[in-house]
C-alpha cells in the first residue's frame, strides 16, 4: 500500500516535471536527479528511503552554483561598481525571500515531494522549504546540463527581476547617490517625472535626478520608483567612474 502510494506520487511528479521543463524550454536527461532535488526529507522518511536521497546535498551545490551565476551577471552588468556593492547585491538576490519569489513566479511549489505530515501543515508554502527546493533544482540542473543551461535558466527566472522593482533594494541607488553627494558636500538632490507614457496597465515613466536644480541624469521604468532608481544609478555610475 505504501509502495503504491509512493509510486503514484512519483508518477505525478514526473508528469508535472516534464511539463514544467517544456514550459521553461529547458533540456534534461537524468530525471532521477531532479526527483531528488524536489524530495523533502519528510517524503524520504515517510517511505523509508535512503536518507541521502532527499535534496539537502543538491541544495548545498545549487547554492554555490547560484552564487557563481549571479556573481558573473553582476560583474558584467555593473562594471563600475566596487566589490562591496556587488557583494550586497548578490546577497539580496540569492537570499531566501528572493528565491521564494523566483520559485513562485514559475509555479515550482507543486513539484515538491512532501511527507503526509508536512503536506498537511502547509509545508509546500513554507519559505525555507521552497527556497531550498529552488537551490536544489539549480544544483540538479548544473549536474545534468552544465553551467550554460543554468545561466539560460537564470536569464529567464532571475535576472529580469534584478533590474526591475520586484527586488527593489538589490541596490538602492537613490540612497547610494545621496550618501555620495552628502559625503562630498556637493549640494541638494531632487527628482522629478518628466514623461509618462502608455496605457494605465503598461505605463513607462521617465524621471530626472537634479543636483542643485540642474538635471544630471535620466532613467526609465515601469513605475515612478523604478525610473528614479534608474536615474540615480546612471548618475552614481557616471560620477564615481570619474574618480
């Protein structure tokens, strides 16, 4: 009875997994390693499986692969930023709340294999559990397909949110610019929206950042906040690159 139940759960997982990988446009060869990536310890315990078959080891590997992939992206994307800023950005991108956002956006939660007790107590929506599964999946993808496919996955699922306002605070350029201006006693910063285009559901804002009432940079974004952050980023990079 227990075996049949496990077999049913695994069969359902494989069907969902195949659909998800097709949806993401990702190749795969060794489906067993992905099953391990989504196997929580409670699932392994319920069916008396080898305790090393749950996803903790793959989570360990995926954490390192994510750090490398994100580090390379930030290194290329922000050539003017010093190591300290890049480290803060990376930490925010690979932290638990961000990983939960990435996993939820692609509806990864239904793939997680849980024990009966964990399922009943809402484990499928527990942030730490979801983040661990996401990291384990990245580890499995790396072992099965290599770093280039992981980068392709990150381009779809992670990188678009780094420059948008979903992860606002990845780098708060408005604060960084304000601190820089204050440190050098350069004057007063203000922001203003200079253009607002598009329908209500798909607006684009253009904002200027002004130093002592003189425009020094502009930025575009889907929200006023994002456009101001973009303007501040352009100003900060331009001013600090002269040093």
